[in-house]
């Protein structure tokens, strides 16, 4: 299974409570509705680290049927582009990783 993992922090003008409300009412349901999303979208808020450093406070995990399907069908869709336009100003330091599930 293809995986997209997004590491990021919240923009200074966005509170954790605002983001949680947005993620549960809009972001999660929208991502779950995309054709190429195979399993439920996951969002993890990092609370602590063994090293004491937390470079990214949020980790989003999107389980896809394939990266190609996502890039061809869902990424260019108006629904996804509207999502990006709203989401991008809410976050900072975004780092997007692409991989394949091993186990």
C-alpha cells in the first residue's frame, strides 16, 4: 500500500483547538472521501519525544491505493485543490514523504 506521510507544525495564528475542530469536521472527512484513499486518514499530535526535541508536532498519514492514482485523479480535483488552499495557511514547516507499507 502506498503511504503519504506529512510532518508539520501549526501556523502561529492557529490554535490547537481550532485545528482539532477543523481536522475532525473538514480535513479528515474530505481526505477519507477521496477515491485513492484506501484506509481512514490518520492524524497524530506528537506529545513527547525520547530525545526531548519535537521538530514536527503533527503527523498525517494517508493510506493510498497508489501514488499514481492519487496524483492523476484526486490531487488535481477541485475538491482537493480547495482543501490545499485552506490547509496550507494553517500550517508551517510541512515536509511530505512518500513510501510503501512494508508490514
